[in-house]
C-alpha cells in the first residue's frame, strides 16, 4: 500500500494518468494536457510509469522522434481513483474566481 501511495503522490503522476484516460497521446500532447511540467520531469515520470506497467510506450518513428503513450489495463484501473478524487474535490474544495483551490469546506 505504501508503494502505491508513494507512486501516486509524486508530482505530475495523477495529471499524466488523467491525460491518458482520454486516449493515447504523444509526449508533447501529454505535456500540453498536463501543463507546467518540464520535459525532463515528464520524461522521468513516463519512464517510471512504463517500468511499473501503468503505461505502454510505442515508438512510431525515429526521424523525427515520435512516441505514443497509452495506459495499460492497470493504468485504466486508476480511472476510479481519479474519479473519486474529483468527486471529493467537487464536494469539499472551494475555488476562487480563477478556479484555484482556496480552502477545504468543512462538512
């Protein structure tokens, strides 16, 4: 359990998974979908997720370099985790007018 929490709490991991829930994406498309992640960090997170079997990587061409990333079955199983986080946030996180979190709403 600790290993799974350690993985999912790493910065950008859940954002990457959320982006790939919409379907296979190339590196640049993931970077755009996630927003704000630097390319070295994104490459490291993608490599780690691939090594753990959460995503698969297909090299489509080498010149120019093109890769496509896709969730594996294990990755798609995280959809319920993301949906649960989203549901909790919609219920308990108050946003300011720009959509940024400002406080947890006591229930």
